[in-house]
């Protein structure tokens, strides 16, 4: 399948332990095909020789993918606490009466202060849950939205902190911010490059978004240096892709002048006036503008195929649980491999 595909393929992987303690690994390939449709295929679902302590990507060679991999490290998703609060807050009066009546003898009661704190936590986690939903898209591009969704989250944290100066809320949000900064003080460049390929963002918009983000985070960060580094990465990508897509005729021009032509076309995209569309779809936009920006469109095709989460592999584990249930506990690992 992939040996004749001339683009790059993004891989997500995850590990899972069955009910009976046997470790499995799943690898999913993601790419945008020649019709500009986002595709995914599970290329590996099999038992591991050892418990979860890393991942050996030998299967890439089998599928001809070793030179086409775009690496992406994705943090673990979570939203169970939000769902719990979302369900219980709707029944706060009933739950309060039931609990307080059953616990009246020892003086422990649920009060409005408890529910107020629960509502604050719920509203903060709702932003996380919304982002998780967007990052879980499988057949829609989402990597270009990561920075914007992170801005929404950090703005919610800061606004909640300002609106609720109490010690309990402050302690909770301070701890949340510390954990947040451990992951998102500096974004991997792939997220920024993907944002540049959003015609409503580009380089100027990326600079504005990051400046606002670090202001809300109250962290000193050299945004111009970071953006310039992303620009240099984009230049190298254009040079590499341009050499393949628009090779230089022998004796026509020097490498420097060819790169100058490519960067001129990048400049044309960055200055291109994009009108806001009601039903904007980023892949369709690049498909429609691929003749105007052929090199950039090819890069966008590979970058936008990268998923923002490992949900594709996690969904395979859901199927694995249905196969390897209590009634099929004696199935060998070879029998339940799905690829």
C-alpha cells in the first residue's frame, strides 16, 4: 500500500495490557491520499515480548515506511473527573438531601460551598474536555488547532483564578498550572508549523497567538526566536520538497536562486488575503490552492495528516477488549492479532 505512495506517513502508537496481563502494542498509520482525504490504517496489533517499557518500530521496514515517518509525542488524555462532575451537578439537590440525611449523625454535610467548588472544577475541566474532543478526531485534521485550544484552556484557568481568590481554588489551580507547564511551556515545533499552514493564522497570527499565550501563562518566553526557528524549519522543508516537486533544470539557475523562487512563493502564501469562510475546511482549502502553491500544498498534505492524539490506536484496544474477554481468555496472542 505504502510503497507506491510518494508522501509521508505519520504514525501513532499505544500499548495495552489485556485482562490477563498480556501486553499488546498497536501502530496506526495516518496520511492524506491523492484525493486529499485523510486516511488511517492499523499496521500492527500484536503481543509484546516484554511489558510496556518502550516501542520497537521494526514494522516500519516491512511496510516501506522507515524514511517516511513523522514522529509525534502525544500526552495522555483524561476527562473522567469532568464527566463525573457533569453528571452529579445536575442532581445536586437530590444528592445533597440523600447524603445529608444519611450522614446527619456524624455532622458531615454537603454544603453549597462544596458544590461551588465542584462547579469551578467542572467549568475548568469542560475546556479540557472540549479540547480532548477536538484532538480525538480521526478523519478530520486537528494538529493545527493544538496551540489555539491550549490558549483556551490557559485563559480559562487564569480567568477562574481571578474570579475565585479563595485559598482552596488558588491551591487547586496553582497545582494545575504547574502540571500544565511541565508539558506546554514550549510547544513542539510541529504544532507551530501546522498552525502556519492554517491560512487564517500564518506567521503573523502564530506570533500573536504565542505572545498572548505566554502573557496568560505569566511565563517569560522568547516568541520571536521561536517563530524564527519555525520559519527556518519551513524554509528547509520547502527546499527539500521543492527539489522533488519542482526539480531544477540542468543549467537553468543556481541552487540559491531556486531557493529564492521557492521562498518568494512562500511569501505569496503568507501575504495571500484569505477571506473567512463559514464552513472552512483546511484540507479542502489546500486542495483548491494546490496549483497556486504546489510545494506548500505538498508539505501541508503531510503535516496535516499528523493526529493530535493516539485515539486511533486506543480505539483498536477497545476492539481488543471485546475479542479477549473472559469467554475467550485462552486465545493465543497470535489468534487475536488484528493485522
